[in-house]
């Protein structure tokens, strides 16, 4: 324990877990200057979803962030967290993209590469490991912790032997250290003790722990891991710790002082105060305050990361069935098992969530599969921890005999496509990783398009005004200098119940200058006498109840809309809300049954929409990049007779 080291993930995973990764580089730089003197083992500065969020939401260059933070972190090594061959994206990328990405990361100052494979398939990291080691950089593979049962000892897949085997395999690949990556925060303290102890006894490399506080285990789990011999643990400064983030460094520091831990706690606390007073108020709007509990009981029950549960809930809200969340989560577990009990970690979370929602809402036969699901079952993403369902595997081999043709761009093709927009290899990499949004970002970056207003940063002054305004609204008070021009309620004021989707509001309505008020319901019209305030011609307010027919959960897109009923036509509809990635066919093209017509992106996953018939495309009603709602008709096919 005297050799224990503390690592910091506040600048990357702390902001990601609590504020959706919306942090601006200028704010992170202020924290970095203080944290550099704290004595951390390393500081994680970028990785995961940060490249995506930065260029797509913040209009910031991810490469410039690494360079900027490097100017402040002069004593502490900078680390990046990569999703294996997926790097910082959502698909496995070609070798030339991987090599160039690691080269540019290292050139900009990254020293420690924390790399995991979403399937825990060690062979998927052999190429990356070789590249990192050849550059004399620190290779730190991460083993994704996962469970399907209540105990690591009883689990049929993810047991002690499983994790020890992975650790040994990574050691043989030349790992400089390894980390147990507990994304869902489900590693219990005593399981952690036995797991770390077992790995330490059977390997010779440093072992660390990365665990989230989501389920309440993490602070206790960190202490037991250290007792078992863990060499380093991931933490966050207090304002960026807890909830869905990581344990706070401050109480752990004071817990380990008697064991010889040495750090500059004054600098850490100064960074915390800076974050609390001058930085985090700008991002308060992104913090989930809907629940009072600091522990997510659903994550604990279903052993799933909260971000995944939130993503599924958003889909259900789009379909007006958010009350079905627990049923969907049960379907998720079934889907996960049928796909080989894969770890629940990005980017596979999107794959699993999309497929589970597809199965539950649109496809009771479970035959509509995303392109990524097909690749997973066919082994293109690597070997799954368990074998996928045999019936599902047989169906995929029969229905999808050919490999999907939507593979990511290699570097040469990316450079060719982005010619005229990209200035250097870093620009080309952003486009290669994110073709749809990367090109738009480069237009913003080089002033060829004006970025939308929401991409601009908010000042601390404006953020504080907004927070004060929201507080006043909740308390029913006016802002400073605001005059209350509200009239007094008259004798005609009536209370109404207003329902918007699943939300309920009670609204007071005071008819101005009315003598007669009419209330219209579905069954009756009733006249109510109201004392007139002023003698003017009577006017009327008609309040009508809206009726909503429940949305069908059947395979609606296989049916012809009543208003467009044509016996020889098929209407291909969007099975869920999403955006059109590409059109594989055009009007007047002939299509065969099973051919891909449209690629629809939903929850960051590409879903190929195929023709269920032979025929000719008579009309296409969508275009690339367009957002489409559920059940919208995307294309009309004239069926061969």
C-alpha cells in the first residue's frame, strides 16, 4: 500500500458522467494548472465520447484540446482512453486510421494509452498494442468488468477465471499495466478484493481499478481493492465525483495517509473550489437533478450503466411509452444473452439498446437487425464471451450471406472525400472517424459556414443569471428590476387540467372581459354564467379535450397507410426516429427482396432498411442527413406482379 498511486479522470470521465462531456477546453485548462502540482500518477484528458461531443456539440477541435492541456500538465503524464479498434468512435476503423490516430495522439503529448476491447477479445488489441509499444509509449489495456448473475463466483461467463485469463493474455502482449474497468459501478467490495488479489498473485504487472459510483459500491470497492494490492485507482475531485461519476479523491486521500500516501491535497482542494465557484455553474443545466437519490437503483438492479438507461428512456419518450422502461430493460437482458453475453460498454451499449428496442417495439420475430448486430453475430467485431443464440446465428447466415458494405473509410478515401476542407492529417482523422458531422465541423472551423448559436460558450456571468432566474421561477419571485405587470385574477377564473403526453399541468384561465363561457367536451356543451366585469360584446373561449389513440406496437411499416392505399405498392417506413445516413437506391431503380435501400442512424447505430419485395422504386421521400420521425414513409416500391 505504500506504493499506491492515485490517477485523476475529472477532466474527461468526470465531466462525461455528470455533465455529458460538455466541458470547454478553456475551463479544463484552469483546472489542469492546479492538478499538475497535486502528485497524480496520470491525468486522463480525453477519449471515449469526447472527440464526438467536442466537434459535434461544442465546435472545438479535439486535437487542440490535447495540445492546450499539455501546456498546463508539464509534470503529470496525460492519458487517453480508447475503445480498441473503435478508437473514439462507434465502429472498428481500418489499420491506417488507427496508426495515424495513435501517432497524432503521441505527437501532441499523450503518454499513457488506456485501451479496451468492447468484447474483451484480447486479439482485437494485438495490432494497437504493437503500435503503442513500438513508439515506446505506455500500453494499459482495460478489462471490462461485467456480470450476468448476482455473483462473480457463480457467474457462468464472467467469473474469477475469466478475468484472470484476460489479465494473463494482456501481460503476454507486453502490457505495462492493466485496469479493471467497471463502467456500470457493479463491482462489489468483496468481489473486488478477491479479484484484484487473484490477479496480483498470478501476474507481475501493476493493476488498477476504474469504477463508477452509480450503484454506491465504488468508494468501498476502491478501499478493498487497495487492501488487495491494487497499484492505482481512478478518482475525481469532489465537485466532479459521486452520482454517475467516480469516487472523490479527497476522502480517499485522508483514508490512505496513515499508509504513506503522499499528494498535495491543498492543490486538489483549490482545484475543487475553482470548479465549484467559477466553472461548474456554466454546466449546471446538464446535471441530472430529477432524482434526489445519489444511487441509481435501476443500474444496481439491471447491472447497466445509467447513460444506457437514459438513452433507452429517450427512445421510449419519442414513442410515448416511457412507462415501458422496465419491460425494455428485461428485453435488453434477453437480447444481450442472445448476442453472446457481451459486456455492456460503449460502443456496444448502442448496439444492444437499439436491438432491444427494435425487438420489443417493432419486431416480435426479432428478424430486423442493425448492420452492427449482423457484424457482431458473423464475428466481424471479434469473438463474443459466449456463443450467440444458434437460431439467430442460422437466420443471419441465411438472410445476410454477404458482408455488409458500410465499412468505415480508410485514410486515403477520407482524404479524397474531404479535399478542400481538410488542412492536415488531424482534420482528415476527424472526418474519417465521423464522416457525417466531421465535415460540418471543418466548415465551422475554417469559416465556410456559421456555427449555430448553441455551439458558443456561455460566460460565468450569463450562467449565474440563468441559475438565479430559474431559482426565482421555482420560488415564484421576480428577477431584479423586473416589474410585475400581472393583473389580478377576476371572478371568472377557472381551473383546467392540461395533459401534454404524460405530463400533467393545472392551469388557471381568466377570460378577459367575458360575459359567457362555453366549455366543450366530447359528450356535452355546457353554458356557465360568469359575472361580467365590463359591459362589452360577449366573446367565447372553447376548450376541447384532445384524444390520443395509443400507438401501435405492431410492424406498422410493413402495412400500407390507409390514405395511400395501393394494392401493388409497398410503403417502406421508418421503424424508429432517426436520421438518414445514406440512400443506396434512387427513383426508378429496380430492387430485389433483401437489398438495402436506406441506411437509418438511430442511437449512433446504422440500421439498414431493406426491401421486403421485388419491384421498382417509384418514389423516395427522404434525403441524406434528414431527421425522420417514427412511421414516416421513406420510399414507395411498385411490387412486381
